[in-house]
C-alpha cells in the first residue's frame, strides 16, 4: 500500500467561492490517494472495506459548517436579484443557490474520510496554511497505517491466535482491574 500525496497552492485574489473568501491569501490543496496491490484490493472487496470510515465525523456539524457560507451566498443572491428583478424571483433563486452551495461545501469541507474516498482517484483536502497541510499529511499517514494493519489482520482472519496472559504483581493487578472497570 502506498499513500500518494500531491501538494498545490493557489492565490486568492479577490473573491473565491470554494472556500468562501474575500481578499487575498494562499489556499493550499492536498490530494491524497491510495495505491493498492492486487492482494490488498481483493481484501478490500472481500470484506467490503471500501465503505468503511477511517475518520468518522458528525454529519450534522459538517452540514452546519457547510450551510454558513452557503447562506451568505444565498443572501447575497437575494439582495442582487431583488434589486435587479423581483422579490419572488430573488427568494426562489436565493433558496436554490443556498441549497446547491450547501451540497458543494458539504462535499468539500466534510471531515469524514471513507476508504473509497482515497481509492478511486483520491480526495482533495483544502488547507488554510502550510501548518494545517502538514498536519493533514501526518494524519492521513496515520489512518492509512491503521488501514494497512486492518488489512494485515484480515489476511489471517480465520487463524487461531494464542495470547499468553502473564500474572501481574499485586499492585499492577489492582490497576488493571480499575482500568477495566472504567470502560
């Protein structure tokens, strides 16, 4: 398994719709994709790992985050269209713009990462700074290492494993019991 990372940057001069920005600055883009060998692809198909979430996020929070900039665009559309046409046309178009842009922002800004996102062509992540880009790279490396270990475990799914549990001294045993009771 290989994690392919491609970095890019773009200058925002003026207005940028995705992400919604007014003014200047640099937006960084990280494109991440997985390169799998035949055995790994077969395991992903066999155990239906393509639909497995590597990172789970709250879709309601993601939707709220996507709705805010879409609402700003919808209100802007409403004001301009009301001034140019009529109130009824402005309302309809503003609602349409808000709904469509909420979907666009949701797809762009969501934090949830599914295995299939990284497989078929990869996924783009937008970052506001180089620090955020480096953090995202490290995060993706960690979750891909996790996926790699899950695939290794899946290779030997039917095997029997013997784990030797050693006796602990009195104090360590007490701590182990306390830790287990808090879960």
